[in-house]
């Protein structure tokens, strides 16, 4: 349910951002706002906590918006979320907004798991090959996992490309058991 609401809010902010041409800056500012709240720890949770009076939370929000120089549509958007007690949705809204912008721009983000470090040229080549396969611009976050032994595993949304040695050995083991 929260993901559905977050996507609705993100879609509304994207629509406004497309109209005024600032959707990328809305995403950057929203991400910065979310990161600042998370970094503040318990202090950042005040804005979404019903324990504190609404008036106090509104005053705090206004001070944060002023200090962060957030104005216009994004400030009004954050006020709306606050007024509707939806501030807990902020991280999900930011994530959905990023996904919607990526979709609009023909991008897809994914995770590439390798057994050992790769050169940036190798990562670029893999992104290019996956881009050709998906028809979209691919951006990969790389992580290492020695347990895959060799090869790689790429996760792009629902698509999984697994050419790891671990998977190949598991398949071979199952075939040998079947014989």
C-alpha cells in the first residue's frame, strides 16, 4: 500500500517537474532532503512522529526548508506530505521518482555481482552489452562476492543474467545426480 501511495506522489511530482523542466533538480533536492533526515537519526524522525504536536513539526519543517533553500513546488510538495501525515513515505517517494525518471529517460539501473574486481572498461562493456539486450541505457552498481567463484550475475529489475561459475557447477551437479 505504501509503495502504491509513494508512486502516486512521485508521479505527481514528476508531472509538475516535466511541466516546468526541473524534474531532475526535484529528484536531487528530494534525495538530499531524505539523506539529511536519515543522517539526523532520531531528530529527523520528529517530522513524521505523531508524538510531537503538528504545529511544532510544521515549524521545524519550515526552518529546514528555509535552511536548505528549498522553495516553490518541491517545498509545497513536502508541506503536502507533512500535512497529510505521509512524511514516512519520503524515502519511497524519492526511489519511485528516480525509477520514473529513469523510465522516462530510457535508463535501467542494476547490480552487477562479480567474484573479483573489474576494470572500468570491463564494466562499461558489460553495461553496453546489457543495454543492447534490453534496449535501454544501463547503469550498474558493482559489488564483489567471492562465493560466485567466477563469472558474473547481473540484476536489472526482473531480469537476471547469471553466468557465474557457482551456478554452472550447481547445474552440472544436478545433471550428474539425474543420470
